[in-house]
């Protein structure tokens, strides 16, 4: 090593900041989706009573409200799982950055965008259910 060369062992600050913000956003969005899903189910249960919950579990024909709760809840749950997995992978990537390895930012962003796409699909399916009813999904027997 040259006598004028200084060896600074500083991790990739930009990568750490990007991964940290992505992890925090993923966690917050995932928790918000789970909370919203629980609010949907609780509100529908309080409005319609215990019979509605039994009808939700073993229904012969789905009403518009049951279809909304099923479709929105399932898509929100899948999207929340993707966001929480993204947050977990982000923590692993942050520890890899600290050790001096380069992060897999493309993989983390791809999972984050997949979660956002599922969240957008939830909103679009809600609009379709409101606009066209349950016949659009073919859930009525």
C-alpha cells in the first residue's frame, strides 16, 4: 500500500439507506393491510351478526358483501405476506451490506413492486365488484 493511500472501510451508505427505507415501507404497508383486512371482517361481522359469519364460511351462493370480503381479504393477505417477506429479506440484505457484500437491490425492489401490484389488484377488484356485482367473478351457483 502506498504511504499516501488511506483505506477506509465504509459500507455502501446509499445501499443501506435504500434497503432501510424499503424495509420500513414494506413493514408499514404490510401491517396496514393486515389491520385493514381485520377491520373489513370485523365491521361486516358487527353489522350482520353471527349468521353472516356462518354464511361466509359455508355459503351456497355469495352475496355482493361476502364476495367483497372474500376477494379483498385474500388479496390483502397475500399482498401483506409479500410485503413482510420483502421486509425480512431487506434485513438480511442490510446485514450483508454491513459485512461488505453488495446488496441484491433488484430482487428486493421486484418483491416490493409485486406487493404493490397485488395491492392495486385488490383496489381494481373492489371497483369491479362495486360496478358489476358478483356475477363478474362467477361465484354464484
